[in-house]
C-alpha cells in the first residue's frame, strides 16, 4: 500500500514512525509545543520527517494526519510502551489542570485550551482507567467533569468509565466524587432521574467515609433536582439541611449555594422580596470566597426578579453586569440565561429584531450545553416573537 511505502521510506526516521504511532491514538493531533514532550529532544525532527514524506501536515500549529492514515496506523502500528505511558501522563495531567479551572476565574481561557485537546485527553484517560492503578485518571476525569458541565463539550462516557474503574478498585472516595460529578452533568442536561440516582449514590459514599462537605453538596444537588421537578417543599428541606452541614464544616461557598437555593424556591413561589434578600446574602458570601460564578448567578437572579416586577432598566443592568462574569469563567449556561432575560426585555419593549437575535443565541447556547428544558423555553419564546402579538414568555 502507498501508506506502507511512505511509512517505511528511507526518508522516514525511526523517531518519525514512533511519533506517527502516537498520532494514531491521538484524535486531535499534536500541538507543536507538545512534540518534544512526547518524544523528548526528538519530536520536532520527527514531525519534519513526517511532513517531508507526506504522512502529516501542520494545521493551526498542530501536527495532524488524514483520517485514513490515522486509522491504518492505529490498526497496524501501536505505539511503544514507554511512548504511550508518556502520552497518557501528559494528557491526563493537562486534563486535570485545565478541567479544574472550569467555572472558576480564568475558566474561559482554560476551557478553550482543553476544547482543543479534549479528544486526546479522553483517549488517554480511557487507557489510564484500564491501568492497574486507575486512581490518577479517575481524579482527572472528575476534574474534566466541570468542563463537560459548563461547556457542553466532551462525552459523559469518560465519567461512566471512571465510575467503573473506581468500583473495580473499591475506592469509595473516588466512587463518591465521580457519582456527584455525574449528578451535576445529568442535572444540567435535564436527565433528572439519573441525576437523582447519582446524587443518592454519592451521598451514601460520602456518609460512609465521613466527608461532611461531600454529603452536604449531594443534598444540595438533590435539592436542585427536586426544584426542577416542581417539588418545592422537598427542595426547601434539602437546601436547609445542606446549609446546616456547610456551616458546620465552615464551607462558605457551600453555605452561599444553599442560601441561593432557598432564594430560588422563594422566587418560584413568587416571594420576590425574600428571594432578593437571599440572593444578596449569598452574594456577600460568594464575594468573600472569591467565587466569580456564584456572584454572577446572584446578580442574574436579581435581574430576573426585576424583570418579573416589570423594571426593565434594572433587569437589563443586572443581566449585562453578570454576562461578562459568566464569559470569564466559561459558564455558557449562565450566558444563555442572561441572553434569555435580555431577549424578554427587548421583546416587551418592542425591539423584535433584537429579541429574535437574543432568543436564537440563548437557544444555541442551551443546546450546546445540553440544557434541554431551557433550550425548549428559548425555542418557545423564539416562536412567539416570530408571531404577531407582544407577550412575555413563561420560563
């Protein structure tokens, strides 16, 4: 075959064949800066050799091969043990480092870097999870879960594999963390029954190992599910219990989350004064803890209260204030919620073209993160704005 002629050409160095074998298991190709990390002192020369014989090319500063070549190499030229171990370690560490920043200050920049590597990271994590010691790869999968949750990119299959690996080695702490992450991802993607199961499972593990904060966080997550299912009294009880546990453990951000959850229930039941007071109380705690996403959430929620009260100026100001904070941390769901609120304001103020553009934008972002309930609400609002009449859609 022509592939074999190029692979075994005298112009293809042994180091180039090693690099090609690695690219066969790295679906995103290799960034130029990683060449010498994968093959220390030899990566750049190996890449030049592959380009010279036409087996690879550089695209946006990444070395890539065509899919037919990649498939052929994957089947016939597995990477060497040491080379593969080096790749697993490199991308596992990168996934863990970038993933843990998702939803935090600087999360957007980290998310962009991880988005370019998510295929490589996932592929190497799968190999790491099959290892005799899958612990580090399980931890990396837990970190990446936040990226999956906030960006909508990446497959949840890696979390399922991490759960299987944690169960295989009987590590209850890691089983708890993976289950909790799966709960939050499923919640955002409107798989509410699955989310509840994962939170319940994680809750049992956290209680068994005596992790008070993990226990509290799962109760809070169950509160989110209950609220989404219209079980407001159950949600109120969950948030109240979670708050007590967070206070006992000294977790300021967790306490703020629980207070914001209670305010959410007040909002749902039309107690806007109480809800606003709760959001403001939560914001102070978020600011104390430097939690940008939490601050953005409370500003947005106060903006939605203003919208419900018909104070469009205040609503627009708050939503415009929160939106760049969400962009900073890479929280697309939050950006979409701001756009949806701003679209409602534009629609009721008679700016139909602006409203339509904002509804489309919100729908697109909700679709990307897999937030089906919110996406459907945006789609209904978009359909309404395309029809005659002016009305404020129910969300």
